[in-house]
């Protein structure tokens, strides 16, 4: 009988320890920064012309991500952003549930999908940026924008996507990084949002989100003092 009691006691201790380790691993996983940009295969990439311009479009995104990584990763607390990078998927991403599964299982910051329109030698790319559970302050997980792919539009592409990327880095850091790191990301995000057309719906939404974040940061600073 005593042996049975000891065995049951031992099993209880084992299960408690196992649950504690499992919970600890989940906490660590939740604190892992998101640093990957997943570009899926877009619809409409069927002609030589559309493949050419879609390649240029992806090149713009990769260059911006590389520049953001380089600009922000200086210093011990920011070095994780050296891993900020683009991965390309040959698969097309369909439903929201499919995007949610990918987002939850990986450390993806953004999932990019969309469609390329090739009409009368004019290329337009409609992009959907899925940001998962990150954009609490934007009140939505999917942002769409449409751009004509031409040299004069490249700067607009860079500014739009830079603003979205910096915003996501900022919000992802809110419960993972110290306040001075978050404040630096806030400043960088604000600078890029100010470069956008302030009359656009995206600029209005991002400015509203930044105002909420600024209020949250003020409360954090008050609590720390």
C-alpha cells in the first residue's frame, strides 16, 4: 500500500514537472521575435512581362527588408533583426485559415500574397499583407494595397511596405522588448508613416494606431518611474 502511495506521489510530481516545462516552452515560444517575410506565388504571373515585373517587385521588397535590418540591428538588444529576411514560397496562399496556420506555426512577421495584372503593357500588383495577431492597434490582420509597377512608383512601394514592416516590428516588440527598444521602433515607424500620402486610408489607420501605441508607452513609462 505504501509502495502504491509512493508511486502515485511520484507520478504526480512527474506530471507537474512535465506541465511546467511545457508551459515554460510555450512562454519562450511566445517571446520569440517574428523576423521572416514570406512571399508566396502571386496569381496572374503567367506572361514573360508579368514574371519580369513581379521579379522586380520582389526585388524591391527584399531590398527594403535588408535596409531595415541593417539600419535597426546595431547594438546587442537589436541584433535579432539581423535575421529579418525574405523567404519565397512557390505555393499560393489561399484562405485566411491557411494563413493563420502558417503564421501560428512559424516566426513569420508578414505573409504576402496577391495578384499581378498585365494589361496593355501596364503592370499592376495588388498585394495582401497578412499580419496575423500582431496588429492589435490597427484592428485588422489583413492590409491591401495596389501599385503600378514602374520606376516612378518604386519609391511609393518602398515607403508603403517599409511603414507596414516597421509598424509590425514595433507591435511585435511591445511585450517582448524593453521600453527604450520599443521607443526606437516607434520613432522609426512614425518617420515612415509621415512619408505616406496622409490622405490615404492606410496612413490614417497607421496614425491612429501609433497614437494608441504612444499612449500605451506613456503608461509603461509612468509605471516604471
